[in-house]
C-alpha cells in the first residue's frame, strides 16, 4: 500500500500541479475571449433558456434513451454536487484560507465556458447505439472530431479507461464510505447494512437505464439542493452582521493581505490560488469531460442549448452551493476556533444554529449529496464501458459497480480519495486536448446560433449534429 501511495503521490503532484491548473483555467479563459464572454453578455439568455424555462411546463423526453434537458442537467448536477461541496470546500478553507473562495469563483467564471464548449461538442458528435439510445461524451468528440484518427482514438480510449476507473473510486467507494460513516456516527446504523441497502437501491435504478436515473435525479437533486440552501442560508441569516467582514477576509486572503503577516504573503497567495482552482475544478468538473457524457443524452437539437445548461451547472455548483458552504464556515468563525477539518468543520458551523441536531443534519446532507454522485458517476462509467466494449459489457459493469458499493461501506478509503483525485486529472488531459483542438468547431456552432437567435438571420441552416443535420432539416425548422 505504501508503494501504491508513493506512486500515486508522484503522479498526482504532476497531473494536479501548476501546469494542469493553468491548462484548466487557461482553457476557460481562451473560450471566454474567443466567444465574446458569452457567460456574461448572454447570461440572461442562459437563465431564461435553462432553469427558468423548466418552470414553464413539465417536459418529458419522448425519445427512447433520451432525457429531457432538465433531467440531463439534474443528472449532471447529481454527479458534481457531492461531498466536495461540503468537505472539499472546508478543506480548501483550512489549507488555503478564506482567499481560496475568491479563486474558486475565478475557476467557476472561466469554467462555465469550458463546460459550454464540452457540451456543444458532446451534442454535436453524439451517436445513437443499436438500441436507439444516444451515446456521447469526450470519447466521441475525441475519436470523431480530431483530424488525426489514430491520435483521436488513442485519446478517446484513454479518457474512457480513466473514466471507468474513476467511477469506482470517486463515484463509488469514496462516496459510499462517506455515507456509511456519517449514518453510523449520527444514527448508529451499521455500515454493512448501509452498504447492502445502497447496493440494492442503486442496482435497481441502474437496471432501469438512463430513463430511471434521470427520473430519480430530477426529483432528488432539486430537493437536496433546496434543503441545503435553506440550511446554509439559515446560518447566514443568524450571522448576517458577519457577511461584510467575510467578504473582506476573502478578498484580503486572495491577494495575501494578512493581518498576521502584516503585508503581502506570496506563500498564502499560492495556497489560496492552488486550493481555490483545484477545489473549484474538482467540484464543478469543468474540463474533466465527465458531465458532458450525460448532457449528450439530452433530448435537444441545438448543441448551444445544452451548452448553456453547462454554464448554469457550473454557476449553480460553485458560485451558489460552494459559496454557501464557505460563508457558513467563515461567518461562524469556526475556521479560527476549531481544529476540525473537512465535513466535521461544516457540522461545527451548523451547531450555532441547529445545536444538537447539527450532526444529523450534516449526515443527511452528506448522504443525499453522495448518493446522487453515485448515480451520476454510474452513468458515466456505463457509457464509457459501452464505448470500450459495447452494449454486452454494460450489465456486468452495473453488477460489479453495485458489488463495489457493498465493499465501500466497510473499507477504510483514504487512499481511494487520493487515487480518485489523480484519475480525475488524467481524464482531464485528453479531454482538454480535444476541446482545444476542436475550438474552431465550437466557435462556428456558437456563431451559427447567435446569427439565427439574436440577429434573425433565417438564411443560414442550423448546425445541429454531425450525424443528424439532414434528418432534422427534413423535420423542418420548427422550434422545440
């Protein structure tokens, strides 16, 4: 185990080093500039076309193997809104200080456009399998979009392999362990019983396919997010007088103005930037290429439409949920008064408002967040396995995935978290290479959308899909 840990530490130090962080943020900056800061200039349109549009009517996908846009977004958020939004943010604050929050915001601001680009490519290059189900993701735009077929195929296989491995780590063992430990500590539920129950429930959902996953996600994700938002806002209301000082501490910490150091501290700035960028990317997954797998299954014609859902996902995950966690910790002062780290630090912050039930509240929050992460990542793994080995391998994968849930409930998994962190970065490398190589296609599709939707140019044909443009043209130009 020590050898495995030392090897992983060496790889992690490289793949999550400064060059990787620069690559992730640099990709977001590149697309922001090249697409005219779409996340700012079209933000109102993004909201009206995504989350606000979902309240107009209850939309259900009519196509087999497809999800409604809201279901796709909910499933993607199911994977991204996880224990990282609680424990990850608390860790960032402990290591990087309050300034890490600012750099988390920076990461999200530019990450919105990376996610936007990924989703556009995912929808544009997706395919239908023999059962009529959509299959898409980084592996498809890497293999189909890159001019060098050999290079594209290699990158796509590497991505899919890393994704399958990550699905067992960050998407399974580590999440299950968090649930088991939380429920046992707070309610005395035996870990093995938790593992058995979770394995049965998850297998039942997985056997139902993408439709059942999307149906569960669209009900559970809004519920859990709303509950957590209410809880954290309750803490903020009680400590409303501390909010101005929290903002001040965030901006001072971001640029190294420390009252302790008495000046600008380069070391503090480095820690704040590193933890902010790292936790931001880890939380919202922009650049990792994972969320695009489920977004590609959306029942949508316009690639840009799903791209805008990608913008909203990053915004909601980091700017809303992660920020609320950070403000909960900072406004209560537990970062300075407590020696706790990770999720227990957030539980300590809840104590001032919820008292003795704060542990139970945290346990329920972690359970919901981790459970939905399991569902989201199980889908990522399923589609990656399908890409590598075909449909015949999907059912065995689902069974093995469920067995791992049972194992995760009774294992000590500190090393699994570290290995999962490394695998996430290894996924990001081939994905970001492909996204950057295909940036011209992203720009062309986006400009096509802007010409038709904002400038009223009806003479140009829509760029829907690399495979189905002819089919959609025959169906007519009727709006969804």
